[in-house]
DNA sequence: CGGGTTGCGGAGTGAATTGCTCCGTTATAC
DNA sequence: GTATAACGGAGCAATTCACTCCGCAACCCG
């Protein structure tokens, strides 16, 4: 055993690459989780990140550890979005912005791992905080008369989870149909708009973006040439 | 080889049981697909149906054949619901009833197998028919001024698919939390109501059922004692 | 009761997949 | 050049999968 303190501290030579890899891994994990659900494999995550399996396992000792990290980051995003929502002047815009943000950073893709990983103390704490923030957002919107008086924060959570995964989008991604992704994204925003309008006391304007095409719905069923 | 025509045709002795098994298998397949997605295994389906694997494979030569049958039945349900919707006097009630019906018989749970099975001619034909029916439903509701003028039939299809799987409900089922299933069902109906209201030109009444409890959202994360 | 038929259940099989380890290789610092 | 830190991915044991095979039970008719 050598004394680790011997000699002056050296800068890790390839530290920057390691950091980039870490970010790539987390992003890839989110994508693969969205695409494959509970099925998601470590190999797929590493491959998507363009990183060797070995590097993944140097950074995270187990698959569970990676997923726990992902949960913490998602809770942070949730809380950030909630705080931005509370900072908005208009209560409705605040709530709608919050929901949209959660849906868009892929909150829903974490649902499949619920119950499969241990909940850490850190996760629980951040989750408590997120409950408070959401309650505040909802209360404020209701007091302003912007949303139905009988929706509860849990309704909103469930709604975020429901919108948070997009069957069409995820599947097209799984099939590697890059050509349809943009259209699917537009279609999804329309669905979100519709749902959010159902939350309001008053109705808003027209649906955003171009109307979705049939192809979106039918081409998924063509026999799937594995994207590998 | 014996001549199969020798002797008088005999009634199959245990034909009734076979038929019951078939129905159980199809129902189980739907449930397992909803719970496990593309991950769904033949063994799980047979077990859930309370039927041996051997019996499953006598009825359907392959997994794909079972799934294809399931698709055909789902398309039938879809078309039946659409026809009932068109038969309703009120255009809005017709469309809303159709969407609700599709969501409730689990249309969404078939999404994960898109691209994994070959589309048969029968499926394609029934699918064409369903497109016509849906277009008629939407047109009628729009001409009556009941729904936003800019929603398209594809929007509705996507909306059904989005609502057709309930992350919470499916996951609780997977975990065997029978105690929370009713609550999750109520919560889901509230989400559906909200979304459908977002479709309408006018807003409807209050949300149905009891407000969802926190437990619905939190207990899923408790470490999962495998239901086996 | 007995012979014959029909459907049943599930152990077993080979192939594929999984989480993870181990080690030879490559890039950087001095 | 040499030391070091991070890399990629072949390989491993364990599990999972779709599917086969066969012994057994339920039922019919005489």
C-alpha cells in the first residue's frame, strides 16, 4: 500500500472526458428508459452513450446506483421547474409551465423503475420538498380561479405521469424512425395543450403546430427492422 | 395414419373447457401486456390465465399468433364502440363514450407490440374500417360545434393511446397491490374527464369520484416484494 | 367397467439476454 | 520514455425466453 498523500496532488489527466461521459451516460439512461421501460439494460445505456460498459461501472458501482442518481436529478429538475412556476406572475402560466417542463424533461420515463430500486434518504427529502412546491402551485392557481376548484395536487402528479411518457414518440425512437420524430413531437404538444385546457376554468386558443398525419399512427406497425 | 372420417363425427368431449380457457388466455394476455409491456412472456400469460403452457400452445401455434388474435379482437371492440358512439343521439356523448370505451377495454396496452408482430390482412381491413368510423364520429361532433374545430381524428387516436395505458394502475397491478386498485381506477377516471373536457368547446361539471390520495403516488416506490 | 379419444399441465431444452468483472489498450503528464 | 488514469469490450455465471414433449386426467360410448 502506498501512501496516497505522497508527492504533490496531480490533476487527473483525462478528467474532462470522464465528466463528459458521465453526462452522456445519464442522458442515455433517460432515453433508454423511455424507450425500453423496465426492460432497459446497462449494455444498451452504455452503447447509447457511446461509452464502454467498463466506464459505466467505474462511475456507478451498480445499475441501481445509476438509476438512483437519475431519480435525484429528476427530482431536482422537478423542483427547479416548480420554483420557476411559482416565480411567474400569472398563476396559470406558472402551473402550466411547470407541467410542461416536467413532461418535457422526461419525468414519466422514471415511472417504470418505481419499486425496483431502493429509495434513498436524499430522494425522500427532495420528494417531500417537491410535494410542498406542487401544493403551493396548485393552491395559488385555484385561489386565482384559474383552474377547476376540485383538482388536487395528486391529480396533477398523476397527470404529469400520464403525459410524461409518449407511447408514440418512444416507440418511433425505439424503431429508429428519426424521420417521424419531429411530427410525433408536434402531435404530443397538441395532446398536452388539450389536457391542460381541460384543467382550466376558461378555454384557451387553438391547438399548436401542424395537425398530425396518419403515418404517425400507422407506420409503427410495419415489421420492425431492428435498429442495431 | 387413420382416416379421420372413419366412424361418425363425435362431439369433442371437453370442448367447453377449451373455450373457457381460450377466453381466459386472451384476457390474461391483455392484462400481462398492460403490466409488462413488450416484456410480457408466454409463461406469465398462461400462469395468469390459470392454464398450462401446453394448452396455450395447442390453441396458438406461436406467441405472435396469440397477439395477432388479440389485435383483431381489439379492433373489433374499437369498431363496436365507434358504432355505438355514432348511434348515440348527442354527438358529444357519442364521441366521449367511444373514447372512454376504448380507454377502458385496454386499447393502449397493445401499443407495445406494434412493430413486433406481422400485420395480417384481417387486421389491416378492420383498421381501415375503424379509421372511417372515427372520422365520422369526429366530423359529426365538429359539425355540431361540440368539440374544438381544429382537432383531427389522428389527434383522437393519439389521445386514446395516451390515455389507454395508466402507468399507476398498471404498476400497482404488477406489484399486486389489490388494495389500491380501486383508488387508482377512480383517479384515472378523473384524468380522463379532465382530458375530455379539454376537447370540448364548453366545460362540463365537476370531476367524478373521490379525490386521489397521496398513497397512490408514493407507495409504488416502496421496495417491491415480488408478487410471486 | 374398459378402451379410446381429447385436452390438460408443466418439466425440460437450447438459445438468447443480463448484470457485472477483468484486463489489455490508449491517451495524457512529466 | 515512463507512469498513471481512464478507456472499451470480451467473457462469465445466472437467469429468462419461446417452445417441445409426454405422462395423466376427464370424458365418451358400449
